[in-house]
């Protein structure tokens, strides 16, 4: 049981980190490209990087939320977390071709923030349950 708890905590931490990386990339890439134009030629300046991040975040976040929610059964964590995952997944599929540049950024930030918030709450609830055991 101890290994499962450690894995759950690790997955939550990785999910929060990747969600925040996604948000920072989305917000600051234009500034980085203007400041360091060669970044546009790397994977970090390409649309594919954003999609790779999203496809990495979604399964990790799903696993972390599933493991934690199975323990604490908090409905708000499920709604915020899976809602954020849905928003991020839809944004990755639709892209800026459908949503526009601004729309894609807004939906990505909303989804990333929701995922990070749910994982922090998930982590805290799981720690509370473990300390009461």
C-alpha cells in the first residue's frame, strides 16, 4: 500500500509540473521568440511541442486523479480535474486553426490551471487520509 501512495504523490507532482510547463510555454513563447529568434526553429517553437505536452499531461493526470479520487472520493476534484483534462484535450485536437491564436491560449491556460488545481487538492486530500491512518 505504501508504494501505491508514493506513486500517487509522484504522479500528482509530475502532473502539476507538466501543466505549469504547458501554461508557461503558452504564455511566454512569443516573448522568448522575439528575444531569442532561434527558439522558433527548435521543437519549443513548434506547434507539435504543445501537442506533445498535452498528450503527455492527459494520461498522467488521468492516472493521478483516478488513483487519488478512488481513495478520497472528492467530487470537486473529479469535476475540476476531468473538466480541465477535457478542455486541454479538446484544445490540443482543435488547435489554433479552429480556436484562433488567442482562443487556443485561453483554453490551454484554463485547462492547465484546472488540472494543476485539481492535482494540488488531490495531493492534499490523499496526504490527509494517510496521516489519519
